[in-house]
């Protein structure tokens, strides 16, 4: 790894830790959103660094859709134990059982994550939530400020955001309002993987290439698992694949790859030009504005 890359990683790390500490100092009840994906793992790693040797002074929250990869849930639970974290689980299946949300067509639970998230925010009194979104991921996320304000209904107005000058962040909120905070805003996917490689940050094995039974559907490779069965016109085949992002197991596609080590993943990401969400997330292909629509409703 070149000194230039290391200098960039140190600069990004310093900026992100500054943001995390600023929120902890300004806000009354922050919480870190954790999905078990690489971005939330790096964000958690930065939070550990920000407050070491003390514990992280706020809980982490996982929105459990009930459609997660089992490997990701197991990884999450190991981290909670190893780092002595306070874990809040907001369960979509429980909300479905109580009749609070209704499952829509297509198998995606993205839309119904939002009311579950907002209910958990209200129940626990969170006034700031850390998210692992990066501006290079998707055009709606490129519009976000580092401190992204939500009104009393948890909704986001992309045309009404506060300026952020000279790394000064305004955390003032009225009762009922909240902020979403994105410490990784200025990172890229390649930065994330370079950081993971340099600091030997553990990630789920799904990120590394392995042989898996998959079906090809709409030009993407979906693993046959508890949530995806081969259709009548599909023939499963064993392919060497890995995952670039960790969404729901029924909607997240894998990519063909020989990158079975972190170093090889770094080389692979340095050569690609398509973002991980554009390449592997079927739920983001509903419409050109699907992510922005969800964010306006209160989603991350």
C-alpha cells in the first residue's frame, strides 16, 4: 500500500472520528445503525477507536427484516459479544405479526423497514443515528449532508439542508426532530476495502469468493437459499461468486469473482466502474428514484 493511500486513509479516519465524537458530545441519545455489511463494520471500528479504551457510549441498532443472510446475523452477534455492545433489534417480522406493517409485492421489505425504524427511534428516544452510507454509492445518497436532518415525522427534505462549512456541524434540533449522521460520506468503496485490508478489520466470509449454487435472473446471480428457490425455467449452477453488499438474501445478487482474499478484493474493486448497489441490489432497480423516495419517508 502506497504512502499516498495511507495518507488518504488516515485523513478519512480522522474526519470520521471527529464526526462521531462531535455527535456524542452534542446529542443526548445517539445510536449506531448496524447491518453487518462492510460499511457499518468500518463505522463501528471507527467508533471503537474514537472512544478507546472505554466502551462505545451508545447502542447499536439492527433493523432485522427476517430475510438476512444467516452468516451476517452470526457475525453481528459475535461482534456484540466481543465488543460488549448494547444491541437494539427492531424486528420487521414482529411488526408484521402485530399488523403494524403490511408486506408489499415483489418480496422486498425495504419500504416496511421505514415505519419499523421510526417506531424504534421513538421507543428508545434516539435523536441521532449514525448510518454507513457513502456518497459514491447512489445518487440520492450523494445529496446528503454529513448531518442530515429529519423532521418530527422522520422525513427528509433534500432541498432543505443546512450548510456544512469548514467541518463545522450544526446539531441543534427542535423537540421531535432527529439527525442522521454519515461519518463515511467522503469514503469510496475502494477506501473501505483499503481500510479493511490495512487494519485487518474482520468482515463476513460472504465478501470473499466461494463456490455457491446460483440462478441467473434478470442478468444477476442469486444464490439458492432459504429465501430463493429456482423457478421452473431456471437451472441452478455452481459458480464461484462473492457479495459486494449485504442486503436481504432474497434480493441481493452475487458477482462472479476469484477474489478469495481481502487483497484480491482490493484489486478487483480498483478495476470496476459499477457501484455495488447498481451491480447487486435488485430492490434498487424498482425505479430511478427508489432510494430517494424511501429516504424522504424516513429510510436511510
